[in-house]
């Protein structure tokens, strides 16, 4: 993303589009891996922790929404013909997508990734019934 922004700021549109293609590939691959592996694993691993499960669901919804915004920007410039409006808005739209991407990374680093533990290392505090 940094090199894409650098190419945008330098006014090298062709290079910026090439960088966007590369970023889009990596972004989509990482998103797919998280959707297929990380989030299902965490849902399974945290199935006995109601609070963590609720937190994970909320973050996943937030990340999905933000990812959709980044994806929409990439699709608008990589999959459709450009007109005068796209040419004028390209740098601004890429900068907005970059801010959203940073938000996604920060949110997952702060809230999702710390939830990951290898199998067998999750410990839950259960409610114990007192014998009356």
C-alpha cells in the first residue's frame, strides 16, 4: 500500500495501477485466508467463551465492512474503464482506501490476533455450581 501511495503522489498513474493490482492480489489472498482459516478457527476455539465470541463477531463484521470498502475502490479502478471522474479521484480514493486498510490492520492486530492460541492452550473459566 505504501508503494502504491508513493506512485500516486509522484503522479505515475500506470505504475500506481500496477501496484494496486499487486496490492489487490495480496489483500484478497490474505482476506480469503483469514475468512477460511483464522476466523473459523477462532470461532471454534472460543466457542465456550461467550464474551470473546461476541467480541470476535463484532470485529469480524467491522473488518468485513471495511474490507468491502477497500475492495470496492480496487474494483472501481481495476475492473472498469476509467473516465474523467476516475482520473480526477484516483489519488483521493486510493488515500481513503489506504486509511481504511490501516484501520483494518490496527483493529485485527489489537483485537483478533491476540485471541489466537494453538489448540489445547485455551482455558475457560466455567461457572461452578455450589452444592447447597
